């Protein structure tokens, strides 16, 4: 999946399994060539990426490139919003989860784990990142971030009843889970717990 035409936050990628990608060639002005973005490749764009399952993308081939990175998502010179995604089991030679270069990103309510080659890489001093309420393997600063086993069920990466991700997302009403009628006391599946957001692709 490519966002390379100046897309803004109104361009929304929502509710898809994104899998099996092998990356896109990125050439720098000095001629250095990289292969990046197995699942999603962003350049000069600022889309909204939410409620997706981004997994099993492999950016490993070094044929005619210096190296490979960003197995799940690669963002260059963009400002995306990355919300409520599961990003896991991706592979790359550096930062197999998310690679950020000269970008500003809002990363909220995601589960990022079990990526082979690192979870997140922030490259370049001009990259800014607002990371909050994520479950990221390894320790990351930011309000509400954790680094715990998400405890998925055995079927399609749903949260088990004991998952620490339940009701651990942003408490802002804009992120509330839909509630089950008629009592409207508990989150509608696949959400768990109360109306407070989970770290979950819905």
C-alpha cells in the first residue's frame, strides 16, 4: 500500500489485513537506494492508518539496495496518524515494525510486537513522534504506553479476557468502543471490558 501523492488525514486506510508485502524502492538524492515499507510505504503524505492488522510483511532482499527496513510501515517526510492497529510478525534488516524518517507521527492505541529486526526506528533529528497509549515491545516513553504480552486468543488476534490491553487505550470519548445493547455497559465485540478504548484493531 502506497501513500506518495501528498494525501492528507482525510485519506483513511481502515479495517484491512495488510500482509505479504516485500517493500518499495526509495532512492535518496545522493543516490543511496533502500527497500522499505513492506506493508505500507508513505512518502510526503499524511494519511490516517487505523484499525488494520499489519503482519507477515518481509522486507529482506538486499539486491541492488544498501539495506532494508520498515517491514510493517515506512514513513518518509510525512505526518500520518497511526491508530488502533496491530503491527506484528513483520521482518526487515532494521526496524521491522515502523521506520520514521524526517516525519511527524501520531501513534496511539496500537499493539506493536514480535517484529523481527526491531519494533520502531526514529531516524533523523527532524522526526517528531507523539506516542501514547500503545503496547510496544520494549520500553517507549509516552503517556499510557506499556510493554506487556498482549495475550491474544488463539483465533485471529482478538484480546483474551486477561489481556492487559483491555480498557488501556486513550480515555478520550472520541476513542470509546461501541457498547452492547440493551444495557450499554460493556464494549461490543471484538472490544472487551467497558467503553474505554482497548489497544486493538476493531
